[in-house]
């Protein structure tokens, strides 16, 4: 989560574009020394009015938002209108509520996901590493597969035991870990809160609340079904994915690509990975969903692009060895997309039919980014 006041200056890979010669001040709010500097935040920060102030781990000090409001308004009157504060921290419903109340009209939010296919090298091997290890830099750039898996497992443990307790103190870490692992085993399936609740010995509303938390923390994606007036009985439950493929594999204790290739989760893992790559590149205001009828017509991902850029129907397959199912063609006739793609784990781009293209995830992500 990035919060920037009073408005976003411009996006780069890291979420903001700043002049190279712009002086800045970095404060890590997990550091007692830096926290002490903000014992009287207004007195300290008013000395840095002409500099970019980076406040990392802002969720450690949400009380500072009230002070920032006055500083931003004061600076505006003196001509310092944009890009004064860059705030970094984990998503939190309480934090978002507090920042929205205190900085309304002075802040813009930018969700920063892990590294994606447009931010790594072009080699196919690197893209496979991105799928296997996920997009967290320390995991992706680890010396070997064992170190990468160890980093991800430590991240999961630390996040559950320390960070999540700040956002939801009454959520048991062990129960949340079990739920997260169950979601990993059920990657890409329809959400069934009652079945998950029975496995955790809690109620279905409790499971829904815990999943809401994982969604707010950008760890889990709920992909909604497409609501279309097609005169057919449609599936109404969302599909659920662990968003980062590396964390998915760590939850399932999968260390290497060889282990993944022989695991039952390989297909759903690939599907979730592709969805994340495409949504990271999609233009703002793109609406993502899936389409499925009770009769079995299905499309893995439907993107309704903003403006007049149309609707894209996307089927996701690791291999093109098997033919497209009849359900895909029935679904395509139901929703009438402007373009149709099959994303596969290959390199070449070629037509499968008169109006269906086979393409790899990175090339389609590039096309989506170019349409922004």
C-alpha cells in the first residue's frame, strides 16, 4: 500500500516518479530511533517542507495522519502542493479508514503488488522462476530454491504472528494459517465458506471475516463471477486464489519446479499466476471476473476494459496439447467478447482459430499495458 499526499506524482515500477535531484528524508517507523524523531511530528516535519518525506511502515504510527493533514494544508498555502509525503505500509482496514477521514482530498492510494512479468528479464527461465518463487524480491533473487523457500516460509510465519496481530488482534494466527493453507489446496475453486468452516471448527461468517482480512492485506484474491443477462443459470460464488504464487507454493511446501510439475496444484497455480500478471498490467478501471454457468460453460478470466476497449475472454492453459473444451465456445457465444485469447506456457504467438489467439502471459500483459 502506498499513500501519497496530496496527489500521486506519477507511476514507475516503484509506484512514484521523483526527480533525481529531489532531496528526500527516509524514516523507518519500525526503528525506535526514527519513531523518537516523531515524538512531536509537527515540530519535526515542518523543517522538511521542501523535501520528500518517506514514511515506511506507516501502519506502526497511524496517529500521525491527523498531523499530516495540517502540514499538507500549510504547505499548499506556500506552494508545496504535490509529492510531499510517500507513505509505505501494509494494507489495513483501520488504517485506510483513518487515513481517509484525516486526509480526504489530500491522498491517493496505489496498490503495490510483488514483481510481475513486465519487471523481470525476458528469458523464459526467469519467467518460470517468477512463477515458482513468486514476486517478492528476496524470494525471487535468492541464491537457490532452498533459500527462496526458507525466506517465504519465514515471511508467512512472521506476517501471521506479528503483523496481522496489529490489524486484527483477536484473529488466532494458527487458525488463519490453517485457513490460508486450505485456500492454497483449493486454489482457483469456488468459495465454499461452510466447507472451510467445518474444517476449522468455526462458523461460516467467521471464515468469511478471515478471508476478508486476507483480501484486504492483498494476500488473497476473490475473483467475482460475471453477472450477465444471458438467460442462463450462472454460478454466483467467487473463485479464490492465493495471489502470490511463491507464497502458494510455500504454503504447500513445494520447493522446486520439478516438484510443482508433478503436483495436483500445478494447473490452478498456473491459472492464478497468469491472472495476477494480467491484472497487474491491465488499465485502471478494468473489471475482472470469470464466467461459468450451471451447465458447464466457462471462461477463466473476463476483462471488461474501460472506455470502448471492449471485453476480452481469456482461457488459461499450461499446454495446448488438449483442445479447447466445448464449454469455452458456449461461454464465448454467451458473453460475445471483442477478443479471445488462450494463455499458455509457451513462447510463440499464433492463431488457434479465426478469432482466437494463443499467446504467452508476458506478451498479453504487454498488450494490456499498451492499451492503458
